[in-house]
C-alpha cells in the first residue's frame, strides 16, 4: 500500500511524502505512464486498499499547462499535485531509477518551484507501520 503523508516540516520544508515498496512505486510509475493530463483522484485510482492518506483527506493529480513543472499545494486538507507534460517524463525516469535501486532510497519529484517538496521513498519505512512512518 502506497503511504502518502503531508508534513508541515520534514527535512526542513513542507513535504508530501510518498512511501512504499517496489511494487507500490511501480504502481505510481504506471499511473504516470498512462496519465494523459486528466484530473485523477488518487484514492479512486488506487482504491482504498492501494493507498493510505495521512494529513489530508484527498490527493488529486492535475495537468499544469502553464507555470511550474511539478508543484504541490495543500489547502484545507486537499492536496493538489500539478505536473506538466515534460515533467511527467522526468518523474517517470526518477521513479524507474527508484524501482531499479537495489537498496532503500528516495527521489525528489518536485521541480523546486513551489513551497512543498515531493519526496518518494522506496523501502525506507516499514509498509503500513505507523510507528516507522515519519511524523511531524
């Protein structure tokens, strides 16, 4: 199950943390591989047994045709991740590198243009274990 947690201060900045196993990261990569820019509610896409949200009530992926390449905004417990077409390709490459890594690792998926960083972690935290998942 992909764990998605919003932290006001994680590694020195507001952070959207996506954490899971290799298969969870593969599922996220597959989402980006088939995504054509439509609005995607990640809970509906992954199903309640495929994703766990913490610190927010919803997470939505949207296309960004102008402006920043990969930016997250959190308002009233709603997380909006806007990604441009060119940045989608970069995210897919970063996720593939994460999948191929033989050791626990992570990648930053944001473009550095927004206030919230996006960190995707593979095998750095125990799946579905609240005690091992970092909290603010």
